[in-house]
């Protein structure tokens, strides 16, 4: 039976709410204070927590933050209840991790409606199926945004595209979106047209929270449909949580709709492990050489591994400037690049930062982006089958990128096949 935890210090309110929950099929755990409630949550891992705001010893905000810090309770829905209807209380509750805020007295209809909406995709803490209509089919990869730093639309970027980082991967019935740059807008429109109202369960893997990798999410149409669920996975940044970072760009006065106000079911999870699963798909992550907390992802598929590393600066050339490196620094750099080679080894597809040519790179050492010469060397040493140059510089027009591609192919020889990523390009990986 689905379990709900009710944390309420008012002995007249608690039995009434408990009865309402039991009438709607919930097994109810009860706590009279926040500390007891946190311990019960840790022990029983309920799907829903209904928590009073003002309680002695431990208030509702503290309860929310404690539950959100439990790695195995990220799917738990939290409803904050209070006798006060101040807007600031509601905002603070949502920021602390609550999914909904209800003002007392609470009637049965309102409670049923809220719980029905919050659990419409199944009992929380159960893994959603995230299946698509029809058979899983082959592994498919499609590029929706290939540019780095800032979008650069215009007549000189038509062929390769001007949108920032976004790649779609379909594997075993899953839709996995890699990064949410401006390219995710067109992806969202395409998905809405393709599935025509069918409920979607999507997973968005964020490499990091620099703006060119998240700025398209406020315009992602599936997030505005209450039938859809979007799971956003990534690692916490340097200054604040992933949820706070994503929400900040949608706060007033920057955007008219806050992330908590999106009608879709948006679930943000901060990853802690470097290996995890998206449905049946095994995913590995690796911290890369780029300012802040930034990772690359390796997706293991029946058609071969797909590695997505949109921002990375190989270590060796960075430390090999004449007069700027000693033997220990060079040894460290070589070791770090060996780890990267192991991560991408034998990949079927490698999508990687190749923003600069060798001449440009000399004036951009330490910026956190790759040189095409180094990227080709790493890919060939690792036995990568298909290399896609990615994160094109916003100042590079189609002609410049084509010249870089020709140079990369010459360096690669007959081994690794090299392409420059371009919007609309689709790959099918056969098993």
C-alpha cells in the first residue's frame, strides 16, 4: 500500500487529516514534531510527506531540507500545510523543497486533488517506466544545438547551425536529452508534434550549469504540459544547488514563469554517484577540465557507447607551454589525459569540444575548451569509431568549421571517422 507521512503537532488537526488520507487508500504514518517525522521518513521512505510549517523543535522548512538531502528520497512528494497564507511563506516552502503549499483548514477535495496531481505518474519512489509508444527500435542520435558560448544564428552559420548545446538520444524506449542549450526549444516543438498529446517521460542530463547549456530550458514546450514528466539530472554547482541554479534564470525579472510554476512534472535530482541508470541504460560520468563543476557522460547502448563531452580542455597541451611546466606537471597532465582516454575508449560515437584550431588555441590556453588537433589525437588513441567535433565557436562561420573538419580528417587518416556536428544531423546505431 502507498505510504504517507503526516507531521502535525496539532492534536485536533492531525487525526482529521489522517482519516482523509486513509479514506483515499493511504497507509498513514504520524509524527507530532519535525524531528520524529524526519526519523520516520528516513526509516520508512514514504511516497508523500504532509508537513505542518510551524512546529516546535524543528519547523517545516527544516523538515523539507532534511528530506531533500536524503539520496534515496528524491522522488518523495512534500506538501507543506499552514494556517498562514502569506505569499512569502509559500515561496520559502517551495525553495526549501516542498512540492505544494496548502492553507488550513484543508478540505478533502483539495487534498485529493493535490495528491492526485503529485502522484499522477505513479507512487513516488517507484521508478517510472519512461517508455515510448511502439517498439524501442534502434539507437538514434540527433543534434539540435552544436554551438558553444552563445547562440550565433545568421546566414553564415546556416549549415552547421547557431543553437547552443543540445543532443537527443533514443535508447530502449528512453528519450535522453543531453544539455538544454537553445537547441532544446526546437526539440521540444518536434516532440510535441510527434507524440501529439501522448504523455512523455523524458530525462535531461546536464553536463554543467553554464548558461549556454541551460538557457533553452525555459522554452522547452513539454515542460508546460501537465501530462509530461521531465527528470533533470546533474551535479551541484560551485555556489548553489542545481535546482536553485535552474530556477534562478526563470525568476522575475528575467522570465515571466518560475520553474515551480511550470505545469509539467519537473523532477530535479543532484547526482552523487559517477555511475547510474536511466531506465535500462547504464550511464557513467567523468569530471572534465572546464571551469566549475562539469562532467562528460558515457551512455552504454546496444549499438555501442555514446560519449558526450561538450566542454573539455585536454591537460597535456595546457601544461606543455615552453618554460611553464616541470616534469611533475607534465606527468600529472599525461595521467589525466590517460583517464580521459580510458573513459572514451572504443566508443562508437564521441561528441566532444573542439572549439579552436591550433593557432587560436595558443591565445585561449586555460579557457577550458579543446583544440581540434588534440581531440583527434585522443580519439584515435582511444579507438573511437565516430568523432563529432562539437561546441563550435560562435565566431566560426560554416566555411571555417568545414576547414577545421578537413584538417581533422587529414589528421585522423583511415582510422576514426570524423564529422563536424550540425543541427538536424541524425545517426542510427545498429546493434
